[in-house]
C-alpha cells in the first residue's frame, strides 16, 4: 500500500520509460528491481553531472518462512504447507501464532491460455494456518533441555484436516479447466483463496512467491506508549523512515532550489541472505542508477567516478538496544540505549563501512540538526 502511494508521489515508472530507450528524467522519480528493490531519487535544481549523491541505503526483507515450490504436504490426516526458512530467524517464535500468507502472484490474464501475464500483490487477512507446539506431556524435558526446532519436520504450518478437505471439496463447472503440474503442487483450497483475493480463477495462477506472516497487527504500546510492538522492524522501519525523509524533504516547491546533488534512497532485497542477488545491495542496481542519472546530464563517462568520490552513503539498519534481561550480552562501554539517539556501528573486521571520516561526518550532520547519537 505504501508503494502505491509512493508511485503517485514520484510519478515515473522505470518499466514505462525504458521501453523507449534512455531515461527521460524528471527531477524526482524511482525504479524497481524484481518489485522488491526500490531506488528513489530527487535531482537538485543546481545539479550538474559529476556532482555527488546523498544516499540512504536500507533493505526491505526480513527473516521469514517462504512457501516451497511444492508446498502440498499431507500426513497423519492433516493438510500442511511446506515452507523453507529464509534468513537467520528465531524460528521458535513462529510457533502458536495465527499465520496467513502474503507475497506476489503471477497470473495469466488471457482467455486462450497464451497470456498476457501480470504481477499481483496479495495478502490474506484472516489466519489460515498455525504451527502448534508439542504438548508438554509429550516433551517433559523441553524446559530443562531447551526447545530444539527441526526446521524440516517441526516447522510445517497446518492448513486443514484431510476429512474437512474432502467434505468441502469444490467441484469445477468447467470441463476445460487446466490441470497442469502447477495445480498439483499446492493445496487446491489455498489456491482458491489466493485466487478469490486477487480476482482471478485458480487455474490462472502460474506461479507465486509467498511467505507466511503473522496476522497480529503492529501497535504502539507500553504503559507510556513508547514502544512499537511489531515483527520485521529490521528492516522495514529504516525503509519507511528513509523514504518518508526523502518525500518530506522534496515535497515543497523550493526544497530542491539550492540542491547541487541528488538525494537518493536505495532499498534492497535479500540482505538477510547475503545481498548477492540481482536485486541485492551487491548487484549493480544502484551503480546503474548513478551512471544513468549522470549520463542523462552529460555523456562523459568519466564523470561517474568523480560523482562517486563526491558522494556519501548512510547504510541504515536497526541496532539492538541493551536488553535488561541479558545485560552480559553487551560490553560495558558499548550499550546502545532506547531514547539514546541514533547508533553509529563500528566493526574492526569491516562488517560495517564506518571509519573515522564517515563517523565524523555523520556526527557533524547530526549535531547541526540536534540529533543525539551514540
């Protein structure tokens, strides 16, 4: 929903523009990769090719359970949904939650079976599955030995019972309905629910990328209403804050009058699994954007190197605040606190890009705007 709002704000879609060759840049625009990475930017009115880019980078993904290519599982009288773990999650926290599915679906829109095809986003609001914990009397030592999760056998959501499936089986009215191998890979009732959500027939679904998600909404909570109780804060929080900052800093008529650079937000997918995909931070997606913006103003290919040297990127990710029940997990001199301000992360082995220069620049910017840092 937020991306739909952003489309109205930034106006130009990469897929419309690239059909006619080189970019025809407006002063503010965006483009996507795989519909899961988005790069949005606003060009200053005093910008000339070779000037720098001011970038906030973040990521859009979070650890989750993704549906397998063949998710149809039937055993012990139950219908289950096969999932695989994505990223480094705390998998024991997925038990005993009201789960649903969300993601994207590729559907066939043509009536003759030849296309065209389209991409649809889907989220089923109601809880449709659950991963139940084993009863205590069948695992007496769980509290002393710990809850050990076998992600292949234990972490499989239950969708329905086989008996209920048989009683409620839908009989198709169409003798010509497709019966290809895809429809045999997933439970029919799951496909029917997805199809009803996006307004198509189950046999129009060609493929999907879906993940399990909790139906409990995020809330502002705590007795003083100072906390956000939510999953996926890493890193949707930084994605939201950086994109909102870009919109807020460019929404007024004169906001870009004296800007000599390009303000940019780069929100990448697949950070949780190494960033090496075609839409990850390790891909050329952002460099392509820098090059094409620079080349739109001047054909001198050497200016992109000059522009990069004049640029500054903040990699914005969530930091773990001190946990009062696990004080020993933080060093005495490095204990990020809630209400303590923005956290500047350092790592001697270069897991973060912070050095003395970049840390100093960041602190100076924060100081000018009265932002506390720690």
